[in-house]
C-alpha cells in the first residue's frame, strides 16, 4: 500500500472542527469571559454559540470519547508489550 502524503477532504474537515472547538473555548475563557459586557452573561453567550454551531460541540464530545478509548487501547498495548 502506497503511503499517502496528503489528508483527505474529510480528514481536513475533522481537523478544522477540532481547531474551531479549541479556538472557541479559548476565546470564551480568555477574551469574552473577561469582557465587561459579555463576562457577566458568559453562560448565555456560550449557549448561543453552542446553538449556532452545534457540530463543533458534537466534535468535542466525540473527541473526548476517542481520547478515552485510545488511552485504554494504548495503555493495554504498552503494558502487554512491556510484559513480554
């Protein structure tokens, strides 16, 4: 099988969703939460963003599931490899 040198369109879209998630979270925590007008209403502001771009938050939930599953797999594989 030849090694690919590029990501598929779907892979790039997945990466973009995760990038969106990290940027949105960072902006909410480090910019908007500190804003004198938005800060006091940050929960409502975040709910509005969640409603406007739900796919970003769904991607975040899927990322957390994937991380947990991947961690279990790597932990098991590395322990088995170490014990051989």
